[in-house]
C-alpha cells in the first residue's frame, strides 16, 4: 500500500491518482482526488477528500484513507474473492510551522 507521512505541525495538499485492474483483467477502476491533511499534535487528520474523477466497472470497488498516528495509508478494496492489482501516484505540497 501507499503511506503518506504527515509531519508534526504541518498542513498538506495531496493529489492522488489511482489505477486498478482485477487479476483476470475483467474489472478496472481509476480515481483522482485532492486531499487536505494536517497534523497539529498527535494523529494526522484528513480535512477533506474531494474525488475529482472516478471510473469503475464494479461499484463495490473503492479506496479509503486510514489514519494511523502521523501516517495516512491509502487502501483499495473491492468485492470479496477478487484480487486487485493497483498503482498510485501521490504528489503533495507540505508546509510546516
């Protein structure tokens, strides 16, 4: 998976691009999102997750952001029993106090 470290006392703007395909090639999805993150103290916080574009052949496919301490992980999930191969590009701008 992809993990985005969020520095203490920072604000981040993240552009996230994800492409996914099932192992047998019959299902696919793409997402493009703009995400706002911050970390004042303790855990990171997802301020906003604006999905700009999404295409998916299976409506059960989605991604989620999972906060764990100062990190935000990107996870892709789909219907049970489906192996999903995926790649993500993360571009970000970060400012720290």
